[in-house]
């Protein structure tokens, strides 16, 4: 087996130790004679997986009993619609901060359901910067304030939870969840698709303050109610059992790494190594304002865009995969989530230096 260095933005690299454990357990999980994919989600065995995974999430993130933790289907994109459906009533206003592609998508979905307002928009900077806090036009009576702490495509990150007064803060942490410690109590809702820092695609983690579970309008179908999912232990319908199981293995792996403090320190070192290589070069450039650069997704361009294809071809020959930037941004993008080792960043930096040397 030859593993490449995978810089994919998602689905993304998973810890090799987790993949190896899953491979060993797939045909015969814990002596049951069955794969975990064949075990009933109602069985005591799977309920133990589910309960352990939730307990580990709570421990890793410091989540109190004031919050429900749900493992749901539908991806983060489904939450774009479910959030305004559940957290607001007809006539309510939802405030949205736009910092890139994913926050814009969340806003458009909220618009379908409720009166969604743009409090600030980073379009003037081509989404390479976050609008200054003093420019935000907030609605004091908004049902909630939604933002995306990290924009996967543009590589823009808001590093601290914004202060918006008494309005509940809802955060799409799909690309930053568990990449460092966060103060969960500063948020009303945290949600994240699993396929970047948690596990395989198909699972979504939703952490919601329990009092908000009661907000849904009376005419909302049961399957769309967060309260129904929370009350049912995330088993209102058949959950994505394999994704839940594999994510549980990732949570154990994160604990073995020293928890989110240690993981965050490593992620910061990884990002610094790559940004330093870009900033000390006249051949590469990062378009994002330095104060809001992402730890997880690092876009960069070449001084000679005509060499993009050659860069990608030679990188792949070195086992450095999935570095092509999103079509809306161009250039390159290195996604360096939790499971990306520091050695992978060093290999990329070394390759970049050699490519620059031979093309200048």
C-alpha cells in the first residue's frame, strides 16, 4: 500500500490509524460475526457506539448538558434550511454575515424560509477579508445571527466568536470543528459536516442549546424538527451508522493526540509553516488578509499562472494530491485538516521551493 499526501478540501484525509482499525473490524466487528454496517442501529451494541461517540464529543469540546448533541444526515447544507425552519417563526428576521461561498449559500436558503438580512458582505474585497465589525448592521430582534467561521473555498477565517449582543449565534464549523478548543457556551448552535475533520461524508454533527429545541413552529413536519431528533437520540430514522462508527474512532484518535489543545497547537504550526513558505517567496502569493487567514484551507497562486498545470502534474508525481484551487478562485489550495501530518506540509513546502527554483 502506498498512501499519498491528500490535500483535498473534503471529503478529506482521515487518520491512517483509524482507517486501519476500521479495515480490521469491517468483516467481524468485536467478535459479532457481522460488520458494523450490518448491525441494527437499535441494538445494544450500536447504541453503545452512539453513546460513546457523544460522550467523547462532549469531553473533547467541553459541551455541557445545556446542549443537545445530534448526529444527523443531510450534510451541513441541509442545516441551511432546517435552522430557519426550527429557530424562527413566520415574520422573524435572520441575520447573516457573508464572508464567502458557504455563508452566501446559507443566506440564500434562509431567504427561502424567512426574512434573511445581510448584516455585512465581504464582496468588496472579493471575499479576501472579513468586513470590519463596526460596519455590521445588526437587527436587535433577530431570531439568530449566522456566520461561517471558516470559508473552505476562499480560505478566510474569523478566529474569535463575534459579539452580537443577546442574539443567538449560529456557526457553520464544517471546516474548523475540533481543530482547536472553542468555548461552546458562546454559541447557540454549532453544526458541521463530518467530511473534513470528523469522519466520512454523510454525517452531520449538530450541537444545539436545549432551550432552542422548543422554538420550532407547530406546523413543522416531525422529521424536520431538531427536538424530535434530540429526543430520539439521533435515531428518529435510520442514521448513517458507518459514518457514526468511524467518527467515533476519530474522536478516540483526537483524545490520543492530547485533545483539542494539542491538536490546535499542531494545526497552528502546520499553517505557519505553509504561510511562511508563501510569504517569503516572490513566486507564490496568498490573497487573504493576514489577520483572517485560515488554519485549515490555504489558497495560493503562482506568479506565472501558465505554470499551474505543470505544478499540479509534478506535485502529483511526488504524491501531493488534490492541490488544484476551486474554480471560483483559481490557483492552488492546500487543505490541511487535523489528519494531515506535519510531514505532509513539509513535503509540500519542499516541493514548492524546488518548483520555484527551476521556474525562475
